[in-house]
């Protein structure tokens, strides 16, 4: 029996950043995982801060779209086009809830409770995050894209669903 030995160079995967953030409405800490796609970029402390920011923005966005808060509360965290899209979604959802009270009962009265934050560092100035949360028995996912603009990270895209 012959054995072949292949010479290859083993590439270690890029290290990911894992941790927990504590949020008010969750009965346990929310786990996060952020994976870079290149060497360098954010460090562990910055990833922790971004996971916390993404969780806060996702919960606030969801509450704003449900009519519990004003979209204007996100003005410092989101770009203007993103805020306008959230306002449009809030308007459309409000009109839909008027004719569908059963949907309003499922989504509008219970709190949003985050369960997981998953992110990917796309480039030195782009970060994408997915925040998994529940509203009662319903699972919700909020996808966010952050762009480093000027001297801070701004949310330039928020997709709730």
C-alpha cells in the first residue's frame, strides 16, 4: 500500500471576536460574534462597542417602525436616506396595522428582546451586522450596514423583517 504525502501550507483562519452584551429586557446576556474578512481592522474592544450599538439601533428601529418611538431618535446613528426609509416603513406598517388588528396584537405591544448579534467586517470602513430578536413568540431579524463616515460609524442601511 502506498501513501502519498502532500506538502501544503496551512492557513489559519482569521480570528473572530466573540462576547456577550447585557441588555435590559433579556433575561440573559446576548451573545455576539463578529468575523473579519481581512487582516487588521477593528479590535476586540471596538467589536464589543459595535455589537452593543447594533443591538441598540436594531431595537430602537424596530420600536420606531412599530410606532412606539419616533424615528428621529436615530438621527445621530443613521444616515438621512436610512432614516427616510424607516419613516416610509413606519407609515406603511401603521396603515397595514389599522386593517389587520391581529397582526398589531402580535407585533406592537410586546417588547423586542435581542437574542444574538452576528457581524462581518467587510472592509476597514464597512461592517454588516444581523441582530436576531423576538417579539413575543415571533422571530425578527434586523440587518444593518455600518459605514465609517468622518470620524464615526453610521448606519446606512437597516432592513427589518
